[in-house]
């Protein structure tokens, strides 16, 4: 028995039984439902949505009052048009009313989590084990569309945990990565020395799949081209967390010698949509999420609203993501019935540089600043190679813990000689598009 078959048929089901989880069941279900007709998928969504909304109107205090004030009752929700009358949920509301957005009748464990605030507003929320099993199964299905199979070796050009990580959590993470055959490398401090190390580790590890931030994949691919090196056995790559433009896709594919598949997601929902092997738009995980645009009749991109069908602990209903997109229901040539995002406009994030010539992906600061609870909004501007300014809308003054965390993590990445400061402001200006610019780098 090959390892992927062992993992899928024995190890993961045994893990589910031991912990009372449903990942394997969800994964099998999603493997079948992707081939349903659009009508059958829509009917399934409506059934799941009605059950979620009944739960919301019964047990989620803030949303009950929000909908009452908008003149909506549970009895009014008879169709998709009625659903679209529900007022969207905003990031500001989630941060201001977190506990009142949690169900009063949900008896399972609430798992605290946070976004990196890639649109400039960190969001702190709760998820459940059931919703996590759904979203992990959806993510693995999406990765499988690249041709990779669960259990095959995968290398991640990713970030590193921020702050102090307990030994128990570290051992648990390492055991999970070993079982999944994953190699995760921190690429928040980029240099030729890092990429030489990544190449050496990749040659030993022999990955089939490489996953990473777009900027990390692009920098590594550039290094491989300059060094005229290849990684034998790489069959595919997956881009995440940052916008993927056509020129970047071409450079990454040339450097890695493998096709690149784009994905779209967020920490609130994990995987939202991904490309299949036709790479003609991103298939939405419609069995787990309802994704709609704020203006459904507009041919231009408009703000995406997302509903998580399976987070009963803290339901997100018509959540305003801050990203712009356009949805098509035209069938893909692959035959899947899932709707697609044929256009996505995401995060305004610049890469930053260090005084010793390294590159730091803009995702570093969203990853770090999600751990600062006093931050409501922010923008990071690099004034010079040794000076960073964090403009911040604060709920209250930074604690000693938050200042120490910033000092340690910024110093570790940018060097101890880099000066940084937090400037308290009343508001963060937006771009002409209406989005915030999270990090502003200096010109090369």
C-alpha cells in the first residue's frame, strides 16, 4: 500500500475516530459533490443555509437584534432574494461584538482565531471543530485539483508562528507535518542564503508539490533561474495569500518547472476558491460557503460577501470580506458544477526590504499584527531601510506584552538596528479603490 492510500484509508479515519472528528467523511463527501449539477449544489446550499439561519435567529444575540432592526424575521426567509435582504456583517462588528455573535446554545468547544488583517483591520473570532473539518477537507480537495494527492510530499514556503509557542503545540505541529509529509519553511526573511538553504532542503525532501505566498514563490523561482538549478520531481505549485498576476505566474512556472495553481482564501474561512487543471477561474467551495457579490447585477467586480454554512459556534452570515470579485455560473470545461470566481481583486500589500539586502514579504506584518489585540486598524510604511512607521488606530494603549512582541519579532526579521515606532492616528486613509494599503515599501 502506498503512503497516500495508507493515510487516506487508515491513518486519517483512525485519527477522526479517536478524536470524534469528521474530516475524512467531509473529504469523501466533497469528492463526490463537486460533480453535482449546479442546481443540485444550489439546493444543497439552501438546505444548509436554512438550518444555519434557524440556528442564528434562535441563539445569536447580536444578529437577532441586527436583523430585527432591519425588519427581518425568520419567517421572512423563503428564498435567496429574501436572504440577500439580510444586512451584511462587517469586520468592525465582529471585533466590537464578538461574544454576542456567538451562539448561546452551541455546546461544543469554541476555538479562538484571528486574521492577519490583510485589508488593514485585524479580526478576532471563534471557529468550531466541525467547521474546521469542513474547511480543511475543502482545502485538501482544492490542492488535489493541481494533480497532487494527499500524503505526497509537499513543501510550504510559508511564515512562522508569532510569539511563544508551547512545547506541546510545537510537538503536535511537527507530528502533524510528519504524518502529512509536509516541509514548512519560514520565508519571512528572504535572501540568497535562505533560498540556497531552501534548495538544499528541497533536494533532500523531494517534494511533489510546492505551496507558498506569491512573493515567496516568485523570489525562489528567480533564485533557481539565476542559479540554473531545478528540483527533480516537482509536479505542481500552489499560490496563496497574495494576488497572482500573469507575469508573476509565468516567472514562477519557469523557475519551478511546473504549472502554478491559484487559490483564494482567508483566515475567517480558510479555502474559499481555487483553480482546477483548466485554470479558468477559481471554483468556489459551494458546499461549505455561500459566496456572493454585494452588487449581484454588476458586470464589474464588487465586494464579496461570504457565509460559512457550518460554523455554528460563531456564525458569519453575509460577511463583508473587503475583497472585490466577480462570480460566474457558467460551467467550467472540467465538468464540475461549482460556481467560479472569474475575477478577484485582493490585498494591497507591498514587499519590504532590509538594510542588508533581504526582502520581507508584505504578509509578514498581517501575520504579526494579528497578535496585537489593541490594534483596530493599521498601515506599515517603510520610511527608509532602517526606519519603519506603524500608523495605528488603537482601542487602548499598547501593553508591555504587545510592545515586547513587536520589538522581538521586528528585530528578528529586520535586524536590531532597525528603528520602528507606532504612531497613533484616528483613521487610516483608503486607496481610490476603497481598499486600504496595508504595507508601503520604499522604491528600489
